[in-house]
C-alpha cells in the first residue's frame, strides 16, 4: 500500500502537526508578532524622546529662564527633560511656599525629587523591554520542546508502521524542526532589538541624569545668591 503523500509546505506541516506542537507554534508566532509591536512602539517612543530632548537642549542653551522653559515644555503629559525640570521647580516652589527653603534642606529635597523624576522617566523608557528579553531567551527552548515532542511522535510512528523508511520518518521530523525554526524566528529579532533598545534607553537615561545634575547645580547657585527662579 502506498502511503498518502505529505504536504511539506509551511502551512501543510503546521496542519499535520500534533496538537501540542501546533500550540507551541501558535504561541511562538503570537510572541513574534508581540515582539515586533514592542519594537515598533519603543523605536517610535525613543525617536520622539530624542527629538524632544534636542528641542529642550537648544532652548536651554539659548539662555531661556527655567520658568520660560517650564511654561513652554511643561505640559501635564510632559516627559523627558521637561518632566525632570518640572520636578525640580515643583520642589523649589513648594519649599518656598512653606518657608522651608533652608539651603541644605532644599538642596537635599531637590536632589531627591530629581533622582525620582529621572528614575520614573527611565522606567518609562524601558517599559516592555523585559518582554523582548524573555522571548529572546525562552523562545529557542520552547521551540526545542516542540521539536523534541514532534520527534517523539515520529519515532512512535516508526514503531507503529514497523518501517524505518524516510517516507515514514521525514514528515514527523519536518514538523518538529518547524517548531525550532519558529522559536528562532521569534527569539533572534527579540534579542537583537533588546540589545539595541536597551543601549538607546541607557543613552537617553544618561542625558536625563546629566540634565538633573546641571539643574541641581543651577538651583543651588540661585539659592546661594538669594534669587528666585
């Protein structure tokens, strides 16, 4: 009896696979789509952050006052350098309003406020990057599990058919290897994107920290000279 021909296309291998392998394949495909969505979202967010920081830096370099910068960039949804500036000025104004603007106390509170603002902005920049790391590290192993399961099924088919010909072995092995391929398809872009986006987030966080230090020094000078911002 001639065995029924197998469809070796990607769709055919998927449809002929065991339900466990199918579940793994679907999960890996969804993970890949999710990763690409995160990559697109974070890339756009980082490009927007760099553009906003560039505009802020140019305005700051032109000698605009802190109040003017805050009025221009400090909307209710401001992020990046504008959020750091807002945190510093908010603590400055609050301390003066409460007559608690002693030099040492105000410097300490401003530094704490700026550190918290930088941490919040850094967390916002790094949002969802952990998902890329998880998919990048776990994807190949999940795919490998599907491959092992599929090969187990292939050997079971060999035992049932009592035939070791390539026609009996090949379909199960091909279905199994497809799971590994999908695992790598999800993991490789995730790892590359995670490394790239993490480096970008680190550079943006450094700019936030550098501006926070400059702002703290500027407010400290104003405090020593007795001027208001």
